[in-house]
């Protein structure tokens, strides 16, 4: 049996990086999205409700990794109502650590997410997948029980990034497939995304791997390639 661990990193605050950032990357968006940005100041990077709707239609639940503080200095409290809806709807809330090099900082960031979600946080992922083997013991001491930051191959789908393993008492789920890796490192065109995911599933089954972990950023859902998340679930 193969389990699929669906996960989303929420890398921007609720307000996004701004219209200028989106327009500087206009090649990532279709003309209708660009028009909405120009006409109404639409934020194409905030898509958590859309992901909830997609997953609801397919009868699945995923894990959302929230950063305690974002690059614009806005805290995770900007997502308080959204996180409440996620918790009440059966989604898991986890912490996307900005830094895992300090035990005190890990504890502080974990507690921030717990205060906002009013729930216990046991899972983590380090922002940009910046994890070192020495970090795992600190994660465990901070009260976290699983991590999903390990990625061996960013330019291919590899069985080394499937299944799970134990490192310093931490249950580790390597990232098997990431939206940004397929587009930026593997040059996968939008029309091939579904077949790449299907191939990864078949590869896992052939090698008796029990888990495939999928990372799909909420900020990519309106982007070319990223908008294929619903098809991936199908």
C-alpha cells in the first residue's frame, strides 16, 4: 500500500509579496491573472481557501506548514481565522521553521503556531528545506515528532526521496515531489505534471516504498504549472 502525504508550505504572509513582485514574474501567470492584479490589486499568492475547496471536492486532507514570522515582518496571526477554519475542517497545522539551528528558537516558533492554532504541533518543515543532520536532535528536544525537510534530489524524482526514515528519534518524510522543483529544476511543462506524479507513484509501488510526500506551495496555485494541483489529486 502507498500513502500520499499532501503538504503545503505557506511561504508568504496573507498580504503576499506585493503586486510589483507578481508583475516582475508575469511569465508565471496567465493574462487573466495579470489583468486582475492590475485592475483590482488581486493577490495571486494567497490560495489557502482554494486549496481547501479542491481537497474538499476530492475528500482528502493535507498538512499546512505556517511560518511564525514572514519576510515582511508580519506574524502568523494574520492567518488566525484561516488556521481556525483549517483545524475545524480536519486539516493538520504544522510549523515551517525559519531556522532550526537553535533549540530556543525552534521552541519559540513551535509555540507561536500552537498559540494561533490552539492545537498541539508535532510536525515541522524548515523553510527552503534548509536542514542539517545536526538539526534533528534539536527538533526532537523541542517536542516535535516528525519532519519533512529532507530532499536528496531536486532535479529528479528518486526513490531516495520516498518512504520514511528515523533520524535522531525524529520520523522523517523526505519530499518526493515539489511543485517548484518540477518547474524550476526538472523543466517539467504544465501538460506533463500529471504524468510525472503518476510515474512517481508507480516507481514507489515498484520499489515497495510506503509513502510519497508531495509539497505544493499555496502561493503557486494561480501560476502556470501550480494550477495543476487539482489534476494531481485526480
